[in-house]
């Protein structure tokens, strides 16, 4: 009986633990850093780029393998349907029964062998290794670029979500203020202190805000769904969003100064990629030029063979031969194919250089615009904070004046609209500042802490 009771208690306890863990995993507390980590772990674009980097590394190891020794085994069986012949001068014909052709060999021929080769000097292989090494650099840079791009998209979606969430809070607060004001006017109207017109106007004002609340909620839901897509998480997963635009902007400004910002283009992903593409084309050209140079290899052969007219394997006499030496290969003429291929690659390198020069000019302008936008957003945010404080004070004064019979309902409505607009302007300015910063990070190839995964 005690054993059964203990078993039931243990089962219930395990069930409670399972339900507790399951309940915890149904809701995820999400911050910007956690969102970045999830995206970099789950998003397929980064996974594909990571596999491409591994593929490039395997290709480099494959090319390096051409410098290692090679050992090949071979074997063959030949049935001589017509045996080979040796021809002799006619004056020797009497010695061979009047024929000048003598058959040699047997009906069956067997051969097994090993061949060893070691490249001693092969410029084409060395040049190919350099070209493939550049391809590996391109794959690594592409992985880095994909990581930076995903980091930008996730952070942009995160700040859009915060903007939608806080905009919803602002419009909800405005709706709450309108409801409070409506309740107050209803009390005053029931006491005969305000006219029916004020009551009707307050009811209309409240209902006019309701569609904005619903629209703001819809925008928040859409922003949340888009972020889940980037994180590659379940659409039904409940998320608790931690963070706000004000704290994010203040945190960003503590670690970043616009006046001392990096203005170099050397880390821009597009600029780096063009430079690597040019480097690859030049090394491919070098590899083609090296393919017409002589190459030297050490070779060795070992053969084990026999011939017979029957299939009595136990009676066969096997012989072996061995040889070793140097093999020199000198390409002489290939119909000018190499020359024209090299010419095409050199023209391609010049084209890339022109694109890089043109891109550099455009990037300089784009960087100046980014920093100018950040400076403007910072100024707008500072002004908007002061304006929110003034608008809040004006709304409080309008409420007090109306309650004391000195103000009008129009003053309350106007001050509420002014406060809501000021709060929206502040949110938009902070959002613009944060988006401008992550655009700058993407431009300069800067990775966040999570982006180093």
C-alpha cells in the first residue's frame, strides 16, 4: 500500500514538474539581444551562408590535395582473339616455316600494378590554391555580410515592434483619458453643471479614438508576426517584449558619438566584396598563365603479370617489373585559348576596378547622409522630449480649469490631441535615431555582440 502511494505521489510530482516546464516554454521573454541570438541560430539565410563557407574550405583542402602523393592500383584481363605478330625480313622466312610474320603471346593475359606519382614542381597547382583561397575569403565575407544584414533586419523589426507597441500604449492612454473625461462630464451633467452639448461632444471624441486603438493594435500584431518570421519561431509562441525606445536610444548614445564616428569605407561589405572579386579574377588569370609552364613529377610503377593459353592458375608463372623516374610536361600550343582567356579575365578585373571607384564615391555620399540623419534625429528627439513635458503640463492644466468651471471642453480636447501628437513625435524621433544607427552599423560592417556568433 505504501509503495503504491509513493508511486502515485512520484507520478503526480513528475507531472507537475512537466507542466511547469511546459508552461515556461510556452512564453518567451524577448529582448533585442535574445532576438539576435535566435535569428542567427535559426534563420536559414545565415545557415546557408555558413554551409557555403564550409564548402569553400573543403574545396581549398581538395585543391591542396593535388600537391600530395597519389597511389593508384590497376588490374586487367585480356583475351587475345588474334595474337600479335612480329614481322621479319624475307630472307629469314625459311627459319620460320616460310612466313615473315611470327605470332607472339598467349590466349590469356593478366596484369596487376601500382603507380605512384608525386608533383615536384607544378606552378598551375600553386596558382590554383591561391585562387581557391580567395574564394574561401569571399565565402567568409559573404557569411559575415549575411550575418550583418540579418542583424540589421532583426534590429529594424525590433525597433518597429517597439514603436508599434509604444504607439499602441500612447493611443490607449489617450482613449483612457477620453473615457475618464467622459465619465467626469456625465457626473457633471447629471448634476446640471454642464450642458448636454459637452456630453455629446465628449462621447463623440471618445468613439473617434476607438478605431485608432484597433488600428494600432493591428499594426503591433503585424510587427510581431514579421519579427517571428525573421527569428524562424512558431507563430503561436507567446512573446513578452522587454525594452522601450527611450532606454534603447539612451543606451546607444552612451556607446556612440556621432562626431567621432568611424568614416572609413574599408569595412563596408559591398566595397570589400568588390575588392575580393577583383582579387579572385586576377588570381584566376595567374592560374591560367601558370598552366602553360612546365611541370615536373616523380613517378614509379610496379607491374605483376603473366600470360597463358589455359585457365590453370596454379601453373602460371608470374613475373614483376618496376620502374621509377621523372616526368616533365611542357605545354607547347593550345590554339591561343589560354591567351584569350587571360585577356578576358584582365578586362574583367579592370571593369571591377571601375565599379569599385564609382562605388567609393557613392559610399562617401551615403555615409555623410547617414551621419547627417543621425544628427538630425538626435536633435528632433531632444526637442520632442521637451515638447512632451510641456504638452503634459498643458493637458493637466486644461483638466483642472474645466473641473473648476474656468475652462471649456474644447481646451481639454485640444490639449489631449497636442499631448498625443507630442508623444508620437518623440517616439518617431527615437525610432529614427535608432534606425539610423543600425543603418550606420550595416554600412560600416559593424557586428553586434550577438552578431559574433
